[in-house]
């Protein structure tokens, strides 16, 4: 099971919501359906392809234009080819061939003004794509009444089968594919999109077309809606059409537990081992939770800082600068995680030999933490301690000693005289004063 390569895949969305023939009622839900499907399939993180690889043919009445753009996308697809149609399904001819209605289609004679499924099937067959998926949100009898699409005969589903392709349809024998008046999307596509947006609780990390079909069938049967039908050949059923967004609900807590354990591993002295664990956790969080999730951002912070602890502060500082830019936009300047990244960045800059830049950053951070958290908050006191140590290392012992005297007094009052942090501040103060006396 895997996600398709976005750069070697193509998506074609064809929809007809408005019709010239009075016998074919308009289907306003189709327009919203195709537009929102395009947004889902081209989503920057959760989508399948970039915008340039998604062909949208909405209310395009010129059959030649539809055919030309379809053939172009079909020829370019190498990994996944997904063709999705929503609109009226028409049946005509002695063999009851399936036609996909376009705005200029005629209910009584669709042969010359509709997209014949046989031609669509042949185009898909000719594609070099390794996996081909066809989704049809329509029915096939041509009976169009009010807001419902036309009926279908289950035995006609055989004509949809394409070698190496997965075909998913919205209804079975004697059922109508509904566009419910109270819903923005067609009944089938609306529930299809909801699964992609919300995920399947208890489902796998990635949702295959087969996973979506099984869940759709269950949902639509429970709601008394037309039951989807599927046909698959080869390994097409194993291609994933999206990340299961509900999977994060169970994976998130476990990843947080592993994050805490890796941080403790670093604090115990094994910074290199911690960095390795945090890199693995970061990869999983980026994939499952998304790159902008707070947990993912927090692991980026810990991973970068662990690299500094492992002896590569320059690399750590570079990663922390990138993270800080993202956090400022996503979390804001006063968020606890943003403030912590600023401190980690200053620490690693100091370790990389850029003491003056680190001191300048810590001065501003000390004021900001005092404003946001309070002057005696442990994080504020920690920043004062780090600033004092950096000042001492640059020879500014008088200012360092003054900060450390203040720190000792505050920590004795807040934490107690024998707290490890208080003792560490006294030791540093004694060292600075001793160097000054020497």
C-alpha cells in the first residue's frame, strides 16, 4: 500500500451540472462536487497531485475539447491515472451502451453529443499509468426525474471493467444516484469526500480505493441510499487515494510518548541516539499529522536541539531558524514553543561560536519571557542563567555576576536553597567571582 507519485500521476475531473436539453434537469450539486474534489485532490499536503496535474472539465459542452484534454492527461500519467465523472448517465443503442452526459447532450439521442464510455475506456487502456482508477457518479438508464440521476442495470457493469483498473460506481441495479436537495454535493461524492476529509476511525494509515468503497457501501446502505458497486483488476485496489486523517487520533498519543522518551534519552547524555529516534518520529508525524501540527513542530524543535547536543550546533541553528520562521507564522511570537525555539537557537549559536549574536537574542528573549510568563517563572529564570553564562564566556564578568546574584536570590525564593538549579546558579556565580578575583 502506498500513495501515488504526485509528479507522475494525473487526475481528470469531468462534470456536467447544466444541460440544454429540457429532458435533462440541471444538477447544481455537480458543480460544487467537481470544484471541491479538485480542492481535495490538489491539497498541498493531503492531495494526490499538484494543480498543474489536475484537469477539470466542468460544464464543457464541446466533445472535441473534452476528448483532447482527456487524451493529453491520459498520455502523461505514469503512476496513477484517476478519472472521475459526475452528471447524468445515459443509455442508448442496440447494445445499451453507456454515455456520460455533457451540457449539449440530448436525452433521446446521446450518441453524437455525449462522452461514450467505450471511448473513455479505450483512452484509459492506452495510458502508460501503472494504476488506473475510474469513478462514475451517475446511473445508466437515462431516466432523469427532478434532482435524481438516471437508473442503471447491474448487468451492464461488465462494460466498465478495464484491465489493471479499479472502477467504482455510485449505484447498482434499479437504483438512482441521488443529488439530495438539502446537500451541497451529490449523495455519493459528498460521502466520498467526507471520508477523505475526516478519515476512517480505526482504519489504516492510508486509505485505498478499496477501503473507501467498503466504507462508502456501509454508510450508504445504512442511510438507505443507492449502494456503490466496484470492479477491480490486478493490484489497482492497493493504491492509496489519501492519508487517513482519523488515524492521527490513535497515532498521535503514541508518537508523543516516543517523543518524550527520546528527549529524556538526550538529557541523559545520548544526544546522537536521541537525534536518530527524533528523526524517525518526525518523519511519521509529518506523514500522519501533517507538517503544521503542533506535535510535528515540537519534534522539529527537539530534533534540531539534539543535533546541537550531539556536536553539530551549526546544523542545529540552521534548522531552528527555519522552524522559528514557521512558528512565528503558525503559532505567533508569544507562544511557549516559539519562545523555546528562540532559546534553543541562542544556545546553539553560542556553542557554534557566535556568542555576541546569542547574547543579543537572549537579552530580547529575557524581556519577552518576563513579559509573557513573569519575572520569576522557571523559563524566565532559565533564560537569565543562559545569558549570564554566555556573558561570562565573552569576558563580561561583572554583568554576568550581577545576573547570577539576582538569579540565586530568585531561585532560592521560588525553588528553595537546595534545588539543583539553585545550586548550579551558586556554583556559576562562585566561578565568575573567583575568576574576577583572580
